[in-house]
C-alpha cells in the first residue's frame, strides 16, 4: 500500500481542502480583526476634535472588512440582472457585457490565428516571411492599439473587442504554428502511405496531433483576454466589469471594488477550467 | 528480368559533402527484383542503407540514382498498393486500436460504409489476436500489442507489396516469437509480396524465401540472395530440427561477421549491372566438400572470396 493510505485516514484531496479552508479562515479572521481593532491604542486617550466631529470614527478610511464584502456579495448576487440606469446595473449584466466582448474578440482571433498558424507550421516559407511581422506586433501592449482602434472603428464597443482580438491572437498563432511544425514525421508518413489528400491529412492527422498544443495556446489567450478586458473597459467605459470597478472607485465604494475583484478572479478561473476541460478531450498519450 | 513484380535497378544513395569536402555514398549499384508472392528479408549492418531502400520502395524517400518499377509502373511517391509497417509502430495515439485499423481500411476503400469498414478491421484485429482490446488507445497497449495493431492496419488494406521495417526490433524475444508466428499465419492467408528489414538471422530464416545480404556501408551493395529452401509452413520450434537450418544459419552469420566487411565494391562492380548472386548454402556446402578437385564453375565472386561454412553455433 502507498504511504498516503497507510498513514492518513483521509484522502489527499480532503486534507488539502481542509488546509485551504483553515488558511482562508485565518486570512479572513486576521483581516476582519485588524479592521475592527480601534486605531487609537489604550482607549483612554482623548479624542481629537476631528474625531469628536466624526463621532469617534477612524481618522483614515479603511479597507472594508470581509463581513461587509460578504453582505455586498449577497446583495449583488441575489439580484444580478437589475438595470437602474447607465451607472447602476446588476453585476450579472456587467459581467455579461465583458464576457460577450471577450468571447467575440477571442473567437474572431481563433478563426484567424489557427488557420494562419497552420500555414506557418506547414510552410517554412510562410514562417520566414511572416515571422518578422509577428515578432514586431506581438510585444505591443494591446491597450496601445486602443486610440488607433477608436479612431478607425469609431465605436467603443467594437474597439474593446478589437483589443481582445489583438491580444488573444498571438499565443494561439504561435502555439498552432509550433504544434503543427512539431507533428511527428511518422504520423505524416502514415498519412502519406495511405494516400490521404492534403485536406484529409490536415484534418485527420495534423490537427489531432497538434490539438493539445493549440489548446494550450487557446488557454493562454483566454487568460490574457480576461486580464485585458478589465483594463480596456476602464478606458472605454459605459459597461462591463472593468468599467464597474472604476465606477465604484469613483463612488468610493471599496466594498464593491473588492467584491468585483474577487468576481473577476472567479470568472477567470471558470474560463480557464472550461478550456482545461476541452484540452482534456483532445489530449492523447504517446 | 523486366517481368518481375518489383524491379529496382542501379539504385544509389549519395549525400553531398560539405563545401569542398567529399560526399558520402551510402550504397550504389543496387539492383534486385522481387517475384509476386515472395517473402524477402534484407540483412546488413547498420549504415548500409537498408532503411533507405525500404523507404524509397514505400515512396517516402528517394534514391539519388536508379529506377524502381512495380508491375510495369514506376514507383513515384507513396501509394496504397504498398503497405508499410514501421519499427516504431507509428500508430496514431489519439485513435483506438480499431480506429487505427479503420483509418487504413477507410483510406483504401472509400466507397465502403461504416459497418463494412468496422467489420473488415475487426476481422484483421482478431487475426492478430487483439479481440477484446480494440477500444484501447495505443498508450494502453503493450509494445507487442501495438505492433500487432500496426501489422493489422497494414495487412487489412491488402497491399500488393508489404514493407516491414524491422517490425520486431523493439520487442522482447518472447513477444517477438509469438508475433512472428502470427505474421506467418496472416501472410500464408493472402500471400502478399513482403520485403522486410531485420537484424535477426533466425527471424529471416523462419520467414523468408530469399534473404538479401548487404555488404557494409559506405558504398554498400546487395551482394547475395540466399535461397531458403526449408519447407513451409514453418514453425519456430520445427525448423531448427531441419538438417539445412544450421547450414543456412552459419552461412548467414559468417557473411555478417566476416564477409560483409571483406567484400570489396570493386569486385562486385566488375560484373557491370550487379544483381545479387543467388546462393543456396545447402547445395553449395555440398559441392564444396564433394568436388574440391573438380574444375570450378563458380561465378567470379566465388573465386575472389573463398568461403567455408563454419559449423559453429551462434546464439
């Protein structure tokens, strides 16, 4: 028997979950405790005039404690789709806008990156010809495109989608090219000895062989796209989770800011999990 | 000669050298023919170009010189009338065993419907003893099982010429024996023409009608074509008891150990267009001892290379 079952009564997963819960409780407790502790030590000290004016409240604004955030989360999540004007929409609506932009830009990028990546991976000529362009365009921060996009497209929504498009295209393009170029010659030979047409070779041999690498690129891209959308929406404004964060900051509602930060993390994780599930479908063991 | 099933004439493989340097000639002046239904093994040391010859026949590689003709048509590129079993199996790892065989069958008979393709594929998987594991992926199969799938895939497309590139090279001795028997079984059913690379002398004797012996590279040649006259069907356990077995075996081992390096290209090329000299070790060893004083009617090579079979046991 292996060590884990002989020495421990519970599975590794259970113990890891327990440890995570303990760490979470400790962190939240510490945060909550620090927030609730009086700023002035001793308690017996005289209150300043300002403090007296403020009813003995803190001199400085504080990060809201976790309990406040949980209350806010409950409020927001129990009615996520309300719409009370341009500056007061439910968190679900804001996330919906962001997801729509991310997925539109992302799939548009996939539609272009995967075929071009295929071409680059198959043809050394295409690789050498296109590589300089890729090397120059790839390091450009996606947000740097924003002014140009706004000028050319003249539409905030479409510009945000374009920014997502341009930031998700590179990992998919390079990974597809890398995956296609790295397909084992043996498998290509199998296609050749079976007289498969170039199209059939591409779809029946090269695509499944390169699929895991392509999916890795797609997974990196969705992560970057979700990072970039927040920044992009802060710039273009109007709707979306990025705009929501900035708007709540302007409202000095830090509770909502922290709540939305956590929500951005959760949605990003779900996007990654979804692509991870797809990656498992196309994975193979050599 | 031009009526042979497969005809290779004056094939050569050369690699150009680096700037100013001398190029490398792996082999040249290689000519041979295969008859329909014949099982031919080719033996030679590493680097003599066996795999290049095989890949050229498969259409995956090209000779620097020479011509290949199969049934009156020049071999240009790969084709379904030639099936290949690779040493590393070359199964598609994302497909199950059955799907791998179906892959070949579907490519061969495009008009067949799905059930027909599946039935035909299953029949061949069953023939190599893989019934019940057809839904496993290659990673879930042992090396021997993978090579069986690969053999099933190649045979299932019923190619006219089968090319086996050291198919058992990566397998342990026990597994190898079992799959050799299966190969004999499946081959005796359809009697395809087989051209096989091997390093295993016993394997070659068990399977082949003729064994081509290659001299060492660079500038290798196919020197001789040894005829194996052991009766068929052959079984591994039985053929070792046949009186001719060790005569043949010793002849082959002697060639590999001593003569493959001694035979010089010039001697062979003196004959012009050089086909491998047909040799029957059994009759040859008999004449050698019977008529030592009789005037020799042997070919020029026999005069050049004095050969005595040794009665030593190898392995």
